C-alpha cells in the first residue's frame, strides 16, 4: 500500500519536475545500517529525496526513525553504509 501511494504521489504531485530535467537528491542513503549491540535499529536503508519534494517519515515505534534522523544530522555514526 505505501509503495503504491508513493508511486501515485510522485506521478500526481504538484511539485513533480518535468521536462527531463535531472534534480539532485538533497538527502541520499545507500545501505545505511545502525546497530546498538545485537539490536539492529536500521537495516539496509536506501533513500533518495529530491530537491523540492515533500517527504514524510512514518513507522511503528522502534522502527528506526529517530536513529535514521540522527545519522542524517551527524549526531550518531552509522554502523555501515553512507548517508
């Protein structure tokens, strides 16, 4: 369901860029991982957010949202991957 909505939003968003222009990603992660001991808080996150887009960060408690944001802000270091 979430994937279908994301695809629909990208196609129907008023902020969709057209004309074949390539828009650089302002946030990008590649296989981002964060572990606290044996607990994996974030496992293999691949994310790309384009300039001018609207993005929501949703998930259950303990899904790794806060850990991901902290890694993107440089407050904690990822166990592996880039972001």
